[in-house]
């Protein structure tokens, strides 16, 4: 009977640990969180200074002149 009690305690501790790990790593599923995540990704893709001039492509080759 003591063996089953020992296994039950070990199983309980393992379940609690698994639940803690699951709760820490799960992703939020709310619509608001999805919109914030999308906005964050758009901000990462946007240029920091929209007024900055764009660089034009100049092919390498012979210099005229």
C-alpha cells in the first residue's frame, strides 16, 4: 500500500509541474492579443524614418567619362 501512495504522490507532483509549464508557455488566444501581435510585426517591418531618402540601385560597371 505504501508503494501505491509513493507513486500517487510522484504522479501528483508531476501533474502539478506539467500544469505549471503548460500555463507558462501557452499563447493567449484573445482577439485583442492577436491585433497587438500583428501591429508589433507591422512596426518591425516599417522603416523607422519615413522621410529618409531611399537608396537607388546603381549597377557596377564602367564609369562614364
